[in-house]
């Protein structure tokens, strides 16, 4: 997960974060968490 956090900070958007091989499920969970957080922040 720290790799995803670092990449998100570097890239700026979840769409630009590279998927780490063998970690598709955790990436999907990370992506969902980020999207949920962004939605809540917008409200």
C-alpha cells in the first residue's frame, strides 16, 4: 500500500498510478478507498 500512496503523490491522480504486478486486489481496494475519500471531500 505504501507504494500506491507514493505513486499517487507523484502522479496526482489515481488513473496515473501503475498497478504493481501480483497486487491487483490490493490496488483495487486502494483505488476504491481513494475514490471514496475524494467523494467525501467534495461534499
